[in-house]
């Protein structure tokens, strides 16, 4: 399962991580988010110990979403050393997300 990332733990979990981080910005009511969600959970298992994979519910954590200018969901960011190094807006395949994460590792 992907980590639950919130406004309060974002800095610690994502920005201060020494590993590449995949962050899925999503919401309960978002159809495409529900398509991508299982891929994100699988990647969390696949990359356990090698990368950090988490989800931010934009309805419950508006500050992080606003900070990164998230206007469409799902938006997935790959963050390394506190910087966004890749971005995917809209639903995509697990393979595409894995390759983006691999490139940042």
C-alpha cells in the first residue's frame, strides 16, 4: 500500500526523503484516479526500500496541492531531493509510472 501523505507530513516524507518519491494527487470522487490507484499501490510494494510511493487526497490536504499548482487529478509527481523531476497529468499505465520512477532513482 502507498503511504498516506498529508499537509502535515509532506515535508518529512517527501521533501526530506533521500530516495526518489512518487506522489499521486487524487480524490475519492475522481474516476481516472481510481484507475491509477491500484498501480500506485503495486509500485509501493515493488519499490519498497528503493523509493517512496504515496498518495495525497487533495480534498483533505489542499495546502500541498496548492503549493504544487495541482489543477487536474490524477497528477503524479516524481520528486528527488525536494525537486519535481517528472510529472504525469491524467491516467496512465503502471509501466509509464515505473519508468518515470526508475529514471529518478
